[in-house]
């Protein structure tokens, strides 16, 4: 019975990792778009807003990466089957 529970835990960790990677990929894409926007002036409201948005996206991306690393630490066997079903790694 313990083997079945561990298999379910590993499967759930693998699914969570896939979703976190998709989320991290989306965040990185959005951050890249925000950072590539031209600044009118360094002190304009638009520039401040873009910097805030970029900061928030970086924080969310760092959190997603941290959670992925924690999953790898807790479930090292999730890499045993490969990552072909996952979104691109961060």
C-alpha cells in the first residue's frame, strides 16, 4: 500500500511541476515583453508602471522556480521518467 501512495505522490508532483514550468514559461515571456517596451522617460508614470510590473513578474518567476526546486528536492524521482510531457524548463 505504501508503494501505491508513493506512486500517486510522485505522479502528483510531476503534474504540479509541469504546471509550474508552464507558469514560469508564461511569466518569463511576459517579463521579456515588458522589458522590451521602450521607455518614454525614466520618470514618467508609464515607465514607473512598467518597472513595477517587471518587478512583480520577476518575483513571481523566482517563486515558481523556488517551488520547482523544492519539488525536485522532495521528489528526486520525478526526473526518472524524463520531462518530455513538461513545458520547457525555465
